[in-house]
């Protein structure tokens, strides 16, 4: 249970009053010198004192060297331009009283005790405990110290740094134990280590401590003795990563980039070249392995696609500012550029990405920061420059609709400005842990608003209560796709049968063997690049309830259960009319609907399914028309039918009538 505010304030006074006693003089860690190459330039005085066994003089000379060192640059921190945001100051000030910012989803932060309890776990969400060990408040404390020179921030940081070391010893943990989602499945002696020493958290500390080092090294609390403790602990972190890399995915990328940071920022370590070489080799190898030929990252999650780009770019920038760009081959840069092209094609005009799988929907500001970095790395790419400058420079992409068949992302688009209509549909191969069983789902942006957002993810992993929340958002039936008896897909490896982005009516046909005995074919027509006609066909011997699910944005939605019509009434200029044309025995059912675009943030929304009892081998076929409009009361009347009444593996032909105007839509495979 969280303590009252007055308790926090009293605790802050107690901690500050007792701090000099709590921050006892550190024992000099002699082994730090054994980890360094004392023949490196600038360390002559350190070596001289060390050879004479004068450890105090050696540590003082070493601290003096680091305080004066100018040969190593950092791409993420300019000491001439350190700024402190309101959020930074709050995190730093709260940390003084041990109110520690562990996770953005749990605010206000929890109080971890006068005697910090690094095992405190008030809510059994694994992320809350993992991310505590990322120590996100340390850099804000460093910025506060650097800009104010108030020693209380440095003293408390040094105290917490050493306190963490004392209370979180490294014990033997298997790779499997690091990743277990249920705390009850690990040995008691490794329960804490799997949180404190999971490679992803170790790597985060490894990277962030480079900035902490720069911000705090001139502080009185950063004593020569503390420096030796820091260097020994830092080396242990780097070697732990080196021998315990995650098996695959974004975790492995993060760890490779972070050990590259370690080897570059601290070249004085004897192992520095090994760390740097290892990081580069993994990044180059994994760029080939994790990125498909169309530029999509194989976890098939827009958030982690972006994260992979950021990881690759951070590695390049660290190499750039320290003169080692030539250690990366050109194909590595080509892959990153291809990933950026993929990303801007699946984004909406406000720079947000779809919330497929575990993707959050971040705002425009952080995306602009990334685009500006990408422009520096790829100065010849006029499209990247266009997004980096919000259209003031560069060139708008020549394409509108764009497909990435290997990754299974398809974008229907009639423009790049806010007033455009943009649908992004996901139907690809098997993805990673973050991917959801949602083949065929889509989001639809109309005139400045996302009218059909994905359900999102809400939370990651933890105890049974946490997993219940997570698993709700991972159900196939809460995505805009088709199910059998509301069950999750048994397989999700879609096949693209047709992708025709050009012409007045761009068309996509994708198939997924959703269940052992039921195939789902989805055909999408972007008619006159204005409205959408979606044909869903459930084919196979399966028997049971075939459900076609749709979820709209939060807000007022009117439902006509007889005519199978949904009309939004959101106000403004962005609305849509949806009408489903289905077999006579179809029923409309309202379902539980939620959307989540940020961790632990969700809101209710309208969700429905159109249900048909499939009793034989005859395919079940639906036609859905989605018509964007400013005012649904002025939307056209609609009808639709199959001109070819029987399912055909090789072709489709339908008729759609809007306000009496007939249009025939067809294709042949």
C-alpha cells in the first residue's frame, strides 16, 4: 500500500539528515586497477602509483584523469547544454526521499523505504520490478546536480548506487529463469537476481551509467574510492552481458548496443575492445537476421520496429563521435534506411503508428527527434528530410498506397496530410512474443482521427491477475478480424494472394489458415481511394460460430442491429458509417470493447460481431462497407451482393450500390 504524502515528506527529512552517516567511506577496490590497461595514454601517473602500491595516490590520479579526459565523446549528452525538465526535477527530488520512479504506468511512484527495499513489489507486474533496476531516476539526479552543483543529489546517488550493489549480489541464474513470467517457477535464491541481473536491465544500467559518470564525476561525493567501486561494478555488468546475451529479438539488440557503448566510453578497460567488437558483430549479424527484405523487423510490432531503428542508430552515432564508423559495413546503414522507409509508410499523418501487438502510440515530438537524427545519417534521403522538417524541406514520398508483403503490412493511402484517409492492415508471418494473433486486423485514419484503433496491449506480464488483463487484449476476437467460436487463431502466417496498390481502387487479398479446418480470406478494395469494401470468406469443413468482429474508437456510436449498421457520432469532421452484408441467419452481438494506447491506460469503446452458425462445408461470406464522412446522417444508403454467389478460389466479383450508383469490384488470381 502506498504511504501518505506526509509520510514521504517526513522520510525525505530523515534521509537527508542521516545521509552523511549512511554514506560511509567506501573501501578502495584495488581490483579496479587490474581491470584497466595502465599503459593507455594518460594513465602514466596512475600506473606509477599503482606499481609503488600506493593505492590512494593511484585512485586519486585515476579520478583526476577521468575528470580531465576529453578524448571520448558521448552522442546523447552535451555537457554544455544540460537542461532539466519538470519531470526530471520531480524524479530527482522524489528520489532523495526514496520515492523511486520505476515505471511510467505506476504514478505516483512508490516509496521504497528509508532503508531501500530493492525487492519491494507492491503490484505483481514483472515490468514494475524489472524496471526498478533500470534506475531511471539516476540521470535526472545527475542533471540536477550538474546544473545546480547541489551536493545532496550526488551524495544520494552515490549512496543508492552502492546500496544497490550491496543488496543485489549476482548469483547464478539460467537464461530461462531471467525470462520467466511467473515468479513461482524459480529457485528462491535466484528470485531477486532474475530481476536485478536480467541482461536487459544490466544493459540499461551499463548505458545509462555512462551519462551518470559524466554528470557526477566532479562531485565531492564522487570520491577516488567510489570511482574504484564504480569501475569494478561496471566491469561486472559488461562481462555479465558478454556471457549472457538474450537469445534473440530486441533484447539482444539492446544488449549489443549497450556493450558497444561500454567498450567505446571506457576504452581504458582491458576488455573494452572485446566488448566493442562483440556489440558490432551482433548488431551487424542481427540486422540481417531480424530485418526482412522489405524493411520490417521480425517481431511485427511497430513499437519494437522503431526501437530496433533507434538501437542501430545509437550504435552508429556512438561510433561516429568517436571516429569508428568504418567498423560498420555499408549494408548495415542500408538496412536502417530501409527500416525507416517501412516505418513512415505504416504511420499516420500525425506521425503516430498503429497500436498493433504491444505497440504504444507515442506523440509527434519524440518521432521528430528520431527523424532529425535519421536525416543526419541519411542526408540524401529527401523523404526522411520531409518528415524531419514537417514538410518544410525535402520531398513528400511519391507513393501513396504501399505494401510490405514479407512482413505483412499494407497501407492504403490517398494523401500524406492530416485530411487524408489511411488504412494500415496487418497480415503477416508468425511474429515474436510481442506479436498478437490478429491477422487481418487494421486501423483506419480519417481526416485527422483514428476511427478504428487497435485494442492495444495494456500490460505485459506478471501474476495471474496481471496475465488475465494482458490476455484479454491478446484475444483474436478483440481485433478487427474473423474467428471460429471466438477462439484465438491457431496459426497466424498469412499469405498475400494479391496486392495492387496502383489505380483508382487499390486492392489487397490475403489468406490465413486461421484454424486447422478453416481458412480466412480477406479482400480489401479502396474504392476510388475514398471508401473501403472488405470481403471476408470463411472456407473449410469447420462447424461452429463464425464471428466477424469490428471495434470503433471511443465515443458515441449508433448501432442498428436490424440493418447491421454502425454510425459514429464523434463530432468534428471525422466519422464513418459501417454496414455489413451477411447471410440471412446472421445476428449482431455487442461485445466488450476496450482500447489501450499506453501502458495501464485504457478506455471503453463500441465493439460488435456479426455471427453466423456454420453447419456444413459451405463457406460463410461477408461484405462490409466502411464509408468515411464528416456527417453520418448524410452518408449514402448502401447495398452489396456477390455477383458470383459461390466461393471461387481464383476469383471474386461483387456489386456495391451507394445511393443508387452501382460499382462492380472484382479480381482474378
